């Protein structure tokens, strides 16, 4: 399964996006991901809180995953 479909079809608790523990579980499937690039891509992103949990939108997780796998920063076109 490609990365886009893996992220967008991931069985998350909330339809809006990923909890922290769900992101951690997803990342276990990508042991070679550059965590610095992944975290840098998430820095300053918009998120929400549901029932006390931080939820990160699917689109942000996908873009961060791409950055982590490609060892790069977000491009200006990816920043929202």
C-alpha cells in the first residue's frame, strides 16, 4: 500500500486525524524515517483537541511522513 493510502486509511480513533499514540504506531512501520525531518514538518501545524487528546490531521501526518522518508523540509507549496 502506498504511503498516502496508508495514512488516509489508517484506523484512527477520531475521523479528524491521529492521536499521538497512533502516530507513534504508524511510525513503527517506517523504521528508516528521519524523525528530525518528520517533527520539523509538524512544527507549527494546526491541530485540535478532542477529549483531552491532541489530534493531528491526516494531511499533516502525510506531509511529515514524506519529509521524514525523503530527509527534507516542507516545501513552500506544502506549507498550509
